C-alpha cells in the first residue's frame, strides 16, 4: 500500500504512521517528495490495515500498489530519481556519460583512457576488474589490482568509478574502491548479489539480462530498493533475438517505456547492445534522442589489441565525435551532458 500524507504533515505524524505500518507487520519506506511525503507499506496483505492507516492523523489517503514492483513504480514516487556520484549525475535533465575500457589491462592503459574520456566530457569511468567471460580460458580481469588502478585513475581525474561485482562475497572489497557497483546482465537475477549490493548502500547500475522481460528487470531492481538503497540505475544493454547482424538487439523502446513506468533513471549501453564499433556511436545518439538519462560506452586507445571486447570499443577520436553529436541532441531536448 501507499500512505499519502497531507501536504504539510508534521514529522511526528509521519513517525506515527511508520510505527503503525510496522506494528501491522509491514515494512515501511519513507519517500519525501516536493509536495508531500509518501510512506510505502510493503509486505503480505493484512486485513484491516488500510482502514487502520486511513484514520491516522495527517493521512490524506491510502492506496494499493498495483504494479508487482512496489518501490520502483511511479505509483510510489512520481518525481524522477537522480543518482549523483562525484561529478557524475544521472537523471533530472542531465545525461550522465560513463566511458572506459571493457577491462583494466595496465596502469598506463587505464590512466590514458581516463584522461581521454574526461577530456571528451565523460564524468564516469567504466572498467572491469573482475570479468565474467563465456570461456573459462579468456582473460578474467586483474581483480583487486585492477580495482587499485581504477582508484588511482579516480584520484588523478576525479571520474566516478563504475565497475562490476560478480558475487556477494566480493561486494565489500569492490565497494572499498568503486563509486558505483555494476550488476552485469548475467547476474540480473542473482538475488543474493542484488541484496548484497543494496546493503552496501552505494549507487548501483543494474543491467538487464539478455532474455529478461520488463517485469523481471524491474523486480530485480526491487531486490535492491527493498534494502533501503534508492540509488539504482537501470541499464538497457540489448536482448537476445533471432538476429545475428549484431551481438544483441538493442531495443530503444525500452527507454520511453521505463520512463513511463518507473522513477529510476535509465542508462543505455550501445557497446554491448550492438557489439560492433561502427554501430555504437549512432545508437548512442539515438539513445539520447529516446530520452535516456545516461550512456555507458567502451573506449580503448588500441581496440585491435584489447584483451576483451575490442571489436565494440570506440577509438578516442570517434568517442569525441560521438560526444559532440550527443550534445547537439541533448541541447535540442533541453538537457545537458
């Protein structure tokens, strides 16, 4: 249920409603909006709960939450969520750009890329320290050493670090170095991991699984949100279809659909969504035009010799041109990058 407080409801009235929600055996989440406060009462339906809460002082109305994803729904929170991290801001009319290599390969490589993407206007640095690979014989990442190098790049450039965490037992270590925890597509329904990154209380970039429906995607986000961590970004990175001209199919209709359905910011990953460097920049521009709150792009100074996914990485000059084109579209839409 959603308990909508009256405009100007007193703090003690809000506290009383929270106490009543928890007395009824439900979990409470307070959402402070620009006009009024809303309290989400989550859990199994309780007989008489609606009537009991409606009579509390300061309550305007009590409504059921119809969507299966309770905290992610616009029924609970009308205002779009904005996720800030250092100089990176995703949402609220600002298109956050995260860029960097698929994998951290060396100190020289990650520092070089960090300088390049910052110069072009990115505010976040992506880079894999732990790499989930289809083949067990492929490069698996530099692990903690890679995290240390990412932190070094942040120290020099001020970029927010976005990196993937693959298992619950890794969360504490990765959170020591990263500013934003990424949950990859393969782990979208790894529920213990989702809860662990939620408890870490750092912003989370949640990637859609290649076969996941929108409801499954949003319910995965719900696992993070129910821990009390509201700083969640949804990332569309393409789905598996019968097409084989691209690595995945990048359905940009996801962007306006999610903008209508959830208050969470939406990020698009055209690098994994297409798997071809020549298609990445046009689809990044299209993502901005579709209303995305952010884009995440793979950039490498020497894609031909990259240790992973070089075929979908942009060279620095192409990334700079892509940024210029994206800015033109953002400006036309009244947004900033």
